[in-house]
């Protein structure tokens, strides 16, 4: 009895290979899939009664990719496999699909839902590809985004279908394609109404039914007649490689391997080309970059999206209506995003004009979508109708959750909490969007601290994928569950942390910025600092980030900290720098056109030359690697401290949050993956060196020292249980 691939054959000899797992709600691809798919292909090839086949799916998503649990279990075990066995395993899907396309029987693929990754590779190995016009279907090969390349023939079939240059956008950038775009490119043959999908596949098999792929026919040439050795394509590949390395600074091996596949493969017969692809796939799999990116951006992100920290036994909340207090940039973004997803949103501010301005933000965004053909006026009107701006808190009486998104002012937030208590249902959740203010203290302003939680969104809300959910000391499991349900309804990836100064993401990026600004005060060339950050894989340099956030914001925060700590306060180099620039010189950043950079009217910027006068340059500048090390290790130490202090519940939250929230280099997999890759003993030793050179803030916490001494890791068989697990 089959559980994954179900075969039926009609009177005309047309077999249907139905991908429909009976053991799962999703069509994942694992060893059971491989076994049953292999048996189905052999039957197709050897059963004379079968004249052709339709491959299709019995679930809304055509194929959901690899199984997360199985992938996590085998991620570290694979290191123990002999190289030949690993290579054979990696080539198994490619060989299976090659067997299908050369079995002598025509195969049509009827794509009824999204088919990314392996699903697209199955389709490409079929002789005919027809896609339903159902809303939201996507095709594509996103493997590069987790440090791999398409290992089921994707790097070879795509260029043979559409040409090498066009293929680069598909496999090198991992674009998700609409059926319309895939049709225009030539990756699929037809789009039909959903109810005609199977009949169109059958029609092709009966009327045309060509069982030979274009690249297996005599005289085949790569589309456009331009193979890798032609002058135009060869030059394009050379330039692409140079541009790629200039952009990635050799940190990402997958794009380079894909370019090699696109160059080498089309010069070879298909079977040899597929072997080349499997070789490069295996090389990437052996690289820690791939393992770290897979673990964080696929496995851990997938677990977060499935709400791995959601308390059991709490009924799921389906949000019909929420409230948002504060119609500024963040609040307006939350309202717009929720309304776009079908959630009614009451948007409250101090006066009607401010509330209306928040709704106008949504209107401007929608006007832009309409002008670019991404939406219609009717759709925009429906979204805007879900945003209800006003000043009366009574309009929130029936909402299940309110996001408070006002200024970072404790008194103001406390006042709003008391106002909400007067109108909300007893079990309604108040979620404060704050980046650093202590949730446990904010909760005490209200009558129900158990219903209070932090939801730290990132700007712009509609684009940033992360939300950091912060548990206060009295936050109830039901409140946490409802906050997670809203994050999922908003299609955000949530991480969960415990309350603590700066939570996780704010303190983590703060460690990077503080150390970078300290280097400025030491006389290290600011341009060298900015460029070293980019070479480390950090998307935005620390001085640019500081200007964008606002040096005045940092100044006010540091003055508040000075006031709070009183006689115990000790000024740091960063404090003195910000006090000088923002407090004395009025350099607030981009907002007033002068910070670390001077900003021209056209938006261009140049480093402010006055920095050299304030902080005379060192006669001998450090090398780039030392600057990169200081930046990254400042964050590694802070992440380890957040774990030791019980702020982080799981290293997965730290890794996912660091990349999706504040731009930690994706190729490193996050701070905990990076430390495991280096080895905790080596990390502690480097921390000791840095502490001796630059200060005790680099000292490794005792947790890290103990883990190193005991041979423990953050992931794998020797992983440590986080201290927060006991909270």
C-alpha cells in the first residue's frame, strides 16, 4: 500500500501519479517519497499498458520541499558519511528524475499549487508543464537562499529551456515566479482554469505526447544558439562572476557554484551535466556556510513560523479585529499590514488629524501599488475600509488584542495602558511595541499584567519579516499564545524572548554599533570601519545605521541611562562620542542632514571631515580582519550573555532574530551557529585575546566557558539546555 505516490491507470493507458501523502498534511519530500516515486517511475517505464502519465498533487501546495524534522535529524549526522556515499545520496533525486524523462513514455505535469524547489525540479523533468490559474501559485528554485544550489537538475534544465543568461535570474537569485512570468520565460507551456488542469494534461498526452526532451534530440542547441563558450555568454559569465564577488566578498559559495554549473553543464551531455551539478551540490553541503544557512533560514525559521514556543492547550485565536494605539510610522504600518491581510483595525491617536494621517500612509502605499499594476482600486478601497481611524478608546471594546505603538516614553505608555483597561474585555491582550523598555515594568501600570506582552516590530512593518515577542514576568501562557497567533496571522516570523534590558535584538545590534563607534574614538578610519562591516557581510555599515536611527535618539537614551544609574554611571567612549556629536554639535543624523555623514539635497552623502579633527587618525591603521573580528565578536559575546541571563529561550531564536531582524551576516547562520562552527574553545580563547586588547566587555560569560570545557555545543547531539528553559 502506498502512502505518498498513488497510481491509477485509466482505460486509455494514461496513468495518474498523485503526490498526496496520507501521513502528512503537506507534500514533503523525504526517503519515503524517493522510494515510492522510484517505484512509480519504474512501473511507468516497464508497464506496456501505460502509454503516458500525469504527475499532479492531491494537496493545495503542489510540493512543500524537504521534511524539516528529517532534515534537522540528518544535518549533523551527514558529516559522518563517506564522501562517495554522500555524493550518491545527493545525486539520487537527479537520477530518478532523469530516469523519468528518458523512460520512453510522455509525462505531463499538472501543477495545481505552489511548487518551489524540488517541486519545480519535478515539473522541469516532465515533458509538458501546465499550471492552474489559481491565485498565489509560485514556481522557482530558491535553494541559493539557504546556501545550496538546485540539486535535482534545476541548474541544467533551466538554461536548456530558456538560455544561460535568462537562467541566471532563476537559479542565481532564487526568484519566486508567477505562472504568468514562468510562461513568458518559457519554463512552462500553458496556464488554464483550475477545473481544466487535468483535462489539458490528458489532452496533450493523447494528441501530442512527445516523450523526448528538447535537449535529448539530435541537433539541440541552447536557446539563442549561445552556449557557454560563445564570446557573448563567456564575457557575460566573467563579468557576472566579478560582480558577484564584489557584492558578496567571497562570503557566499553557493552563487559561485551555480555559475560554475551554468558554465560547465551546458557544454556536456545531460547525464554528465547532472553529475557536475551533484558534485557542486556536495561541495556546498560540506561547507559550514550551507549547514548554517539551512539550519537557521530553513529549519529554525520553519519551526518559528510553526510557532514552536506556543503553549499547549490554548485555543487558537483567529483575529477578526485588532486595535492599534499610535498612528505614527510604526502604528500606521501595523494597521496597513493587518488590513491588507483582512483584519479590521481600529487606529487610535491623540487627535483625529493624527489618526487620519496614519490611514493616509496606507492610502499612499496602495496608490503606489495601483500605479505599478500590482493592485486595483477596488482592492485598495476594500483594504482602506478595514482601517478605522479615531480618538475614542470605546471603539476598542470588542477587540481581542491591542498593539500599543507610541513613543518610547514610560509615562505615556502607562497612561495608555490605564485607558485600555477601562474599555477592553478582561482577557484582551495589550501588546507594547517597544524596542527596549522593560515589559514587566510597563505591565504593572495596568490591572491585568498577565495580559500584557511585548511585540517588537521592525520598520517598515509591511516588509520586515520578524517580530520579537517579549514575555514579562507575569505574562500568561494564554497571552503568549494569542500574541503568537497574531504574528502568524500577520505572516511574520516570531521569536520569543524573556524580558531583559534591550530584549535580544536591540542589545545585539547595539553591541555592534557600540564597538564600531568606539573604534571611531580610537582614531580608526571611519571609511575603513564602514567598509569592513560590508566585507563581513553586514548589509549596512554601523555609522550609516547610527545616522538612520538618529544620533539624537541615542543621545536621549544615553542621558536617560545616566539619570537612571546616578553615581554608578560610567561614561563609555560611545557615550562621549554621541554626547559630542548630537548634544553639543547638533549632528542628529540623516533627519537633519548631518551626522557621521553630511547629506546633500539629492540624498547622496559623504563622511563628515570634522571626525578626523575630533578623533585624530591612528598613524598605523588596523587590518580589515581585526575590525571585522571586533564587530562580530562583540555580538557573539552579547548573544552568549543573553543566553546565560535567560533572556533567550533557545539559540534558534537568537540566530533567526539576528539575521531577519538586525542584519547579522546570513552566511554565518547567526551568532550561535557561528560559535558552533568556530568551536567554543576557540571562541573563548579569542574572547580572552580581545578582552586583553580592547576591554573586559569581550570577556566570555561563564556559561560559554563551561560549555567549552565540557565539549558542549548550541546545536547537535551535545547541545546545552538554555538556562531560560527553567523559567
